C-alpha cells in the first residue's frame, strides 16, 4: 500500500466501496520472535486457526465483493502446508496475490511450486543487513537462509519486495541494507520504520529512533532513489510520531482494507482488536458481505460523521480521515479522538512525551521478544500501557 | 494502494523508441465489480480510465510507441491525430514504472 491519493467522498454518508485489499493472516505461528511484530500481544490466547476449506470460502466471498489484492501473511504463512492450495484458488479467482514472508520455511523447490500455483509476488522481510544483528532481532539464526531465499525468489521469476523494518538499533545500517537490496536485485525496497502497535508498542522505548536518525536515514534513502531510479523503487515510511499530521490510516476505516485473522475475526486494521466496545464479526458466522457492508464494527468509523473536534470542522479531514483510530485509542483512551500525532490535537504532548521517554531509555533496557511465553506474560501489561 | 487517476508526473524519464512491455509483475484485468480495467502490481492497484486501458493493452512486448500510436489512430479515425496524447500517456506510464 504505497501510494496515497484516494478519491475523496464529499458526503457525510459514507459510500461503501469494495474491499480492494484482503489481508489473510493465515496463522500466528512463526519461528521468529521480532520485537516489533504487529501481531497482537495476546495472540497466544486467540481461537483456533481456520482450516483450508474455510479460507477457500473467504477467498471466494471476498473476491465476489471486489477484493483484488490478496496479502497472504501471518505469522509466517509458509508454516501452512496448504499454502499452495490457497494460492491456486486465488489465481483461479483473479486475485493479485502477495506472499509476505520472513523467508523461513522457503526453499528453492517451494518457490518454484508457488510460482506454478500462480503466486504473483513475494515480499521478504529482513531484520537487518548484518547477520548477527538480524539474528539477534529475529531471535534465531535466520540471516544466511534469508539471503539464500531472496535469491531463490528471484530465480523462480518473482518480482520481489525487500522489506527492512527500521528502528533505533539498525537505522544506521541503511546504506548496507540498500546495498544488500541491490545485490539481491530487489524490484522494490520498503524501508518501514516500526509502527507502534502490538509488540512494537510494548518495546517502544527501545525501538523509537531519534529525529536526527530519521532525517539522516531520509537523506540516504533519497540519495539511493535518485541513483537507482529505473532499477529499484524505494519507499521510506517515516515514523508518524515525527510528523505533524497523521497518516491516512488504511485510507479510511472500512474503505479498502479487510483483514481476517487466523481464527476468522474480521478487522478493519491490524490493531483494531484492542479497541473496547467492539464486537468484531467472524467469517465463520457472518458472510463477508454482511461484515463489510452492514456490521457495526466496519461502519463505526466510516466516513466522517463520527468525528469530534478538532477533526469535525477541519478542512483536512478528507485527506487523513483524522488519522489512526488505534493510535488515538492507545494515547488517549478514546478511539474517536483526533490522532494525537496531529499538532491540532490538544493531546499532541502525549506523543512528544513518548519521544522523550524513548530518548532517555538506554540499550540496557531488555527487549521483549514475540513468543508464546511473553504473549501470556504481557497481555495484562499492555492493557495498562494503553491507559 | 491507490485508485488514483493518472496524473502527469513532472520529471519524465525519457521513453525509449524500442518495443514496450508491461513492467515485471504488472498485469491488466477487467473488474466486473468496478466496471473498468485495473492495473495490478505488487501490493498496488490503479483503476484505469477507458483510454488509459486502451493504450496499455497495446503494450505487448513487440510494439513501439509509434506502432501503438498508429494502432490507436486506426481505431479512432474520427478523433484526429492521437500520437501526442498516446506518447504523453506512455511517458507517464513509463515514469511510474508501469511499462519498461
Ligand atoms: S514480524 Fe517477525 S515474529 Fe512477527 S510474524 Fe513477522 S517474522 Fe514472525
Ligand atoms: S484535526 Fe483531524 S482532520 Fe484535521 S489535520 Fe488533524 S487529524 Fe486531520
């Protein structure tokens, strides 16, 4: 989801467009333990992972509603042995299918069989450009295998996005990462600075880079992009804490994005499950059509009738939709508040305080890795953090 | 992701005179639900106007800008000379990385 600029609807009654993006989180199982993982902290306590047949039905129903881009994600989607079956059906249905993987569970053979099943594109994520740091952040020895797998992905003929998740400890390696991307012949590079939800929120004090680091990284990214113009596209996602306007989150709630979690819960964004006062529908008990068009959860923040001041009377509300509902909730306790990243928000100081808090946190503070044990331990703690 | 209409980018990458092809990982497909052609690429989708789709569908790995303009002129003789429009659009498509 790179480009912005969606056409704006001018009426207060939201026009329900098709769910162009279906993100299928096929499993929360993952051999890695990234401390910035966007999966919910309490994932270990969630319901049963859905079987092949149910996912096939989700793919068919969403496609009928107009879904076009399919993200196969997780956890680590390669953990699922039925991935090829799902991809084959996605191809038949006319999806553009994207596999979002850490590369663990891939081998040259599997890359070829996914290609044969019609998979369109693979995104491989790296934790760093340096083996030891990569493996430290990932919580296992993964780097060498990832490099091999990125080569296998290209050899099988896929367009490849390399995604580097950036934070305080690895931003200074940006040149190395971009050099690695060139070496691996990536078609696109996503430099995704960590967004603070899920595990990343738990580790925010240790992960949030300084403003100086971010500006320096921007300069490097621009320099490489100018040099590489026709070969490789680089997208640099700045952490929004350092902006004075929020991101147009998900292009608006219930606008284009539909996420289905491993247990079938349908969400308008990755982090929405934490919002209180919601009953998120499940694909096993409601049709995709009901979920998208009539469920309370997907309609709650559609359009802009729900907005409060300063958003309600703001001329920019069609541009950023008041920002991110989850971020608003995490900072202010009110999901309908203005995203406090916005400098028009009376609560902007909360974001600035988070920045100062990270600034004064030293590397001695332990990082909490994403694994089932920590999931159980920190489920309660996160509830406290999002006061 | 974007459904943006084509805007003219300011910095054109020079468009070559050789055969044009859709860029790696890009494809065009008609969408019943939206009633139009769309261009799909890794993690992105662009809704195409009728004329944009018409031109892009001529991009087949064989034809050059000149061939494509000639084809469009043959298809729409009543519209006058479309060569400049076709080239202008292909330049934008090229600058956006849709064609190579
Ligand atoms: S972010 Fe890391 S831990 Fe989370 S699913 Fe991806 S690879 Fe696994
Ligand atoms: S006040 Fe609300 S709508 Fe206006 S710029 Fe800030 S977040 Fe966006």
